[in-house]
C-alpha cells in the first residue's frame, strides 16, 4: 500500500484541523509537525517533557488520516499503562475532535468497561480505541481478533518509559508482535518522558529489525526544585511528612493547583487525614490512589478537571502524565529515590510549555533530608539514572503462548518468528522458546505424565487447545501484575457486615495484638484472625503504629547512594538543616557514620530480640540478598535468626541470639559458599516462584475476594510445588525462570561483590545497648522477610507450653 | 523417630512428624487423605498441570513411616485417591511403588467421599473398621466414642512473639480424633472453622506437626497472644 499521508513540514493540514488551531491562535509545535512529516515511518519515538503537547503530537497524524471520513473500522490503538490515563485522554481527545467537527469515534476499553460494550467493541470497533496492556492482551486472545483489528493503521504507546522495564511492557510488546503479524503495515508510535538512553527504549518499541525514528522535543527550561524547609524538624524515622502539614497548606494556598505526591498509598491516606484536620480554611482538597473505588476516583478526576480542587494528595496512580490543566506546583513527600522519577513527576507541574516547572520536596524523616539534598544536586547537574538492559522474561512468554492458543491454532515456527520481532525477545534462542512451548502444552515435566491431558495438542505441526473450554481459564489469568493474597479486614463482632478493606496476607501475619494501622481512612487496632479474616476494633489513637500497604517499592539508585556516602565524609554539613546535621553528629557520637571503603555493623537488643544492622549501601536488592545470605549462615550457626528487612542502605536482622563474631559472616568465601544452597531454598525464591508460576500459568490466579471453595481445603501453598519440583525435576523450566528472575530482580549478587571489594576486611563492629539513630527508621520499613528456621520450633515449644498452662489443660 | 505420645480412649497413641498416627500396642499405622492423583485430576479437568510427582512424594513418606515403625497393619482413612478417575489412572503406579511395603502387612483402604468404591489395588476395602475401642472411618459421625477420622484436613495457627506459624494438626478430645491430611498436595481447614469448632469439645487439643509435634489447646476464634 502506498502511504498517502506524508506531510512535509510546510504542507497544509486538513482545513478543519488548521482552522481549529488558528481559531485559538495556536501554532503547531515543531515536534508535532515533525511527527506528521514522519508519520509513514514504521516506528517513531517522541521524547518530550510533559506539557509539550506530546499526546497531541501522537494523535495528530491519526486525526489527519481520519479527517476525510473514509476509513472503516479501527484505525488507531492507544495504550497507556493506567486506566485513569485512558479516561483522561478520552476527555482531552473528544473535545478537540468535536470542536473540529471530525467524523471520528473514540472509545476506551479497560477492566472497568461494561462487558456488553466490550463485546460490541470487538464486532464494531471505534476509529480510536484507548486501552491498557492487559485489555489489549485479552482482545488478542479472541478468535475474532483478526476482524477486530482489520483496518488498524497505528498504535500509540504512551508513557513508554514507564512500561519499558516492566513485565507489563513485555506483555504489551508481545501483543504488538501479534498485531504486526495480523497487520504487517502497522505503524508504531512511542511517547516518552525524558530518558537517559532513548535508543534502548526505541529498541523495545520497534518491530525487530525495523528502524525507529527518534524525535526529541525541546526539553524546556530547568525545573525549579527546592527542599521545603520547616520550622519543625522532620521526625527521626517513619514516612508521611505530618510535621510539614502547615507548611504544605501554606504552599497550597499560595498556588492555583498543587499535586502532592506520596510514595505509598498508606502515606497518602494518612497525610490526607492529617491535612483535613489541619485545614481550618476548608480549602478544597481531594485524594487519588489506585486502591480507591472507581466512583471515588472519577469524582476526584472530574472535580480536578472542573478546577474545583486546590490540591490533590496522590500516589503513582497519578504519576504518568495526566494532563489536568492548571497545576502550578508539585510537592513530593518522601525521598524521590530515583532522580529520573523525580524529574518526571515534576514535569507534572506547570503545563505551560517553556515555563519552568516548580516543585518542592518534603523529606519525611531525617535520612530522607540527606537523600533529598543528594537528589537535588543530581538534578542540578543533569545526571539522570541510566536504564538497565532488559531481556524478555520467560514467564510472560509462556502466558503469551497460551493467549495465542486461545485465538486459534498456530504453528511453532510462525509464533517463534512473531515473538523474536519483539525487541526484548529478539535474542531468544529457539530451544528456549521450544521449552516454553512445551511447558504450555504438556507441563514440561521430565516424567511425561500428561500425554493424555495435554493443554495444547500438536498435530502435523499445528498446536491447538485440547479443550476449548480452557480459554475461559486462560483469559481469567491474563496479566503480569501478581497481587499478594489478600485478607478481608472486619470490625470485631460485625460478622457478615461490609469489610473495611483488605490487607496482604503477608502483612496480616506480621501483626501483633494491639498493633494499630490505617485502613479505609480510619485507624484500627488488630485483635486477631478468625478464619481468613482480620478482626479489628476502632481505636481513638491518632497515629497508626504500622504502615499498612507495601505500596510500590522504589529502589534508590547507585548514584544517590554514592552521593550520600560522599556526603558522610564531610566534617560538617552546612547544606543540611540543623536537625539533620545534629542527627548525623549524634550517630557519629553514639556509633559512627558509614564510610565508602569500610562496612559498619551495629548490634543491639530491642523489644526482646537481638538485632544486627549492616550498612552496605549496595541498593535494596543486593542488601536483600545480603540479608538472606547472612541469615542462612546465622541459622547454620544456631543463632536463630527470625527475619530481616532491607533498605537501599542497610539490612536489619532480628533473631533470638546475639551475634558476636562479625567478620567471618561477611567473608566472601563464606558468602559464596552459602550462595548455592541458599539460592535454592529461601522465602524470596518461593515468593519469586509464586509470582512466575501464576504468570506462566502453572497455577491459577487467586480470584478476587477469595471466591473459592469455602475453607480453602482445596488450595495449597505454591511452596509445596516449588519443593516438589526441586526434588523430582530440578531442571524444570519453571525453576530456571525463578532462578533468573531472582538473580535479575532480587539477588543482584554483583553489587554485593562490588561492596565486598570496596570494604575489603575493613569491618567496624559496634556492639551497643540500644537502637542507634541511623538504625531507627529500619524498624518501620515494610517488606520484612521471615526466616522459617529452628527459631520456629523453639517459639512453638515456648508458646505451646504457655498456652497449655493458661488453659489449665494437661496432655492426656 | 520424633513423635508426640498421647492417650485416647485408654489407648496409648502417638502423633508422628509426618502426619501419621502410630498405635504401638496394635502395631498399627494410620494415615488419612493421601489425595493421590490430584495433579492428574486437575490436568484432566483442563486446570493447571501441576508437577506430577505428588504420588512419589506422598508414598515415599508413607513407606518411610512403615519402615520406621515396623507396623504390621496400615489403615488409610479415605480420600486416598483424589477421585475415582485418578484412582483408575494411577492405581498401577501406586501399587507398583507400594507393593514392597504392602507385602506382609494387613492393609486397609477406608472409603472416602472422593474415592467411594473399590480400587484395583491390593488390601481390604471397607467403609469403616473397628479395632478394640477404636472405630476408623473417613468422616466424623454422630455421637461417636473412640472414633478416628480424617476428611477435614485440620490446620492451626499460633502467633508467638509477633510471628504467625501455621501447621497441619491432629485434633483430639475425649470422644474423637481427627487426623491431618497426609498427601503432599493438600491444603487445610483452620480449626477455628465452625465445622471443626462444633465437632470438637471445649477441652480439645490440637497437636501441630513439627519436629517433634507439639500440642496446644485447640484454637477457637481469636488466637491467643503473648
């Protein structure tokens, strides 16, 4: 097909569109024009700051191509990582289309779309369909996919920088490989915020080996970012930034519209709660995060669009370029953890192109003050964090194979050829693909147990589902976000009433009677568990003891860690507020500050347990691995470790016995020796296995709300499957996937080695009598990993004896 | 051998770490709810294809208990197979693997709700079995005395020093004894579930599997806290 849509830089636009721009006295940005000129390229990547008219640049060629009303069926597919973004784009696109009087139908399709409309959309798709990666994967799984996508010309992937390094992105790109097979002329467009390495993003976006044109819009002036300094010092530990409430309110009053970002939902909820308590002037303020009900989110979004809100307290659910007009200040509460993310968030402010964005960072505790100062230095010096190399994960591929099978019969050769057009899978060896296919078809076991009951059967090279009814099950399991098992939270003695909300089972298992936490905007006290329900009572306390949600865990980049360690070397810190200066001095007095070429290890008792802190500054994942290796060795030495938690800077281990011999624990030989046995058998591997097993289709995703057979007699832990495979089929592909996932995601042994090289044998052990200033924040970290070792037997023994005594029972 | 001895209806019994019950005076080993062939059944029904190794894993544990105790008599308390289809599909593999252990032992398969009906495998097939003061059946009945059953897959959770630990467990009171599920691919029912809470008396004790197994008052409703 020759392409009629080539627009030279000076070519006139269709009159409706030209008229619309000129009626508003607007001219088209140079990069929007450039996108038009290159619209016939197979792949385009636009890098532009938020507010640069990025979305319009992406859609303009579509509007031009559809202006004559001759196109029949779906023309452009727009994919965003967020449901909210799809809704937002629909609003922002429908208005100009109506004003231009263009004959274009725009619809969105997400998990929230009613099923009747979804069904209709498959038979009669709109010209422009706005959707998410998961909804698209589902669309490609239908047998009528070919008809739905007939006529498709362009696909626009928005916020591709956010998808590029995630499994959602991998799933999306695999779905695009399917679409490109159905529509060989399909053109791909990626819209991205500023990134360090645009070529890497382009490789992921383009159909391999197609070239990808990269367009860079003017990045605009430097943002104006400062740390919000308050009279009251930030607390020693914890998150949330409650101390800065009044200062934040003052800022909100002084600006038109303010976005207040938090790193976790729990913090956002809590902050909102306190903001209202302090909000004597009744300033209209809303809250927006992913766990809120859809109606509530819609209301807030609408109020924001109408200009009814002075401020919104929000989380990552608003993180991705939602264009809500008159935002002139962004406040980031809590350390940004990553310079790139900070810059992208700040892009939210001030959508007037070419005016500097204004942002304030509110450190939530004193460590974050240091981190914020380091991050601001990095922003000033224009050093963004680099991208990591990304090769496609195999669990996502296994799911893709099943999705492909739902759509109809296929040959292995065709599917393999499709898959390797995906950038992240371009180097996938055929043998690896065949193993994944075999896994999807037969389970991939060394013992050929399921010849009779294969999921896919192969006949003359054609694979098809053995039982077509399996499609329902496969479709139900689509997606790469694996939610932890949830438990309902109820008020005690209100059986059958509406639950207050849900918490992760893992979180629930860490609660002690009397702990208070925040859920659904109120603070409750944990009373106990009953069947699969967490029972709570209302409590008059103002401050919850435990942060509820794991939230999204951001890892601080190497760059920030290095900057902080360098800062610690100074004799004094005039760039830091006094309270933080004093805190570091106090740490120096009672213990010492971590140094770049030494390892500081502190030990102290606290709350009936012994603790050890290792300040490795190796990044969260490597610190996590260090925690696993150390606890394994401690277990072997009979020190009864019970668990650990890691941050980007340190690992905190707690257990029943005190550790006195520190140096041997950290010897490279010992750590390496522990590595192999450790890799096989620990909680992180089992958690990783569970996630991959769900994505790959080895087990079913838990149904929302636990709608399964009552009592769960039928379900059992994936840990059992992991142990069974290790024992009977150690070469099974799922174990390989788990190992690779863990190595890449959670293990990061490379940075431990780096750290060991750095510190050599220079270990400083400080045996102390209580928690140190620097260690205190670690006690509030989420993501604690329990060690299920001999400590359990000892605890069981102690507890069993106690319970029998209390009950006055004697063993018969 | 790690075990937890206890007395039930005047008989000296013992809970083994594996989840089996040992009755030394009668040289009898009792296991319940093996659910052999569960992986096969799920695959057959178009469900996930679980690692097909649970038969080996379960039977090897059982053979190990037979050897360790030197039991003369073995009773499988029902739901030995996940369903009749699984029984038919796996009977041969099971009897081949089990044959050496079955040889020279009195072996009884009690019927369960998953596997009602005889299976083409050696041993006696009975609805229930009486030995001395004890009655062996799959599901707990009404007004029993000395009843030993399975079916519920009981498990218990305790919280100690901030840690929650869940284990399969035996439940025992004056009248009845309920065994944990022995099969590898089996989940469990918390013993504060109304079905179990109704069944067991207020004095009931839960014996949690462990090394050795440990006994606690059967948890009801909220777990006790330190």
